[in-house]
C-alpha cells in the first residue's frame, strides 16, 4: 500500500512540475527547450506530457 501511495505522490509531483513549467513557457519566462531540459526529456516528450496533464 505504501508503494502505491509513493507512486501516486510522485505522479502528482511530476504533473505539478510539468504544468508549472508549461505556465512559465506560456508567460515567456522560459523557452520550451529550457522546460524540457528541466524535466530531462525531449521537447516532443514535454509537449506530450503537457497535453496529457492539461486534459486530466
């Protein structure tokens, strides 16, 4: 049960980080490349994560 909660918590943290970075990109404070680098993913993957989390 604890492992399940840890996974949910990690997923929530990831979602929050992606959405926060996406908002900074939207405001022009970061480039999409910088946001992707912060997440250690490609720009394409960052865009996919943003789309996925924005609709959930």
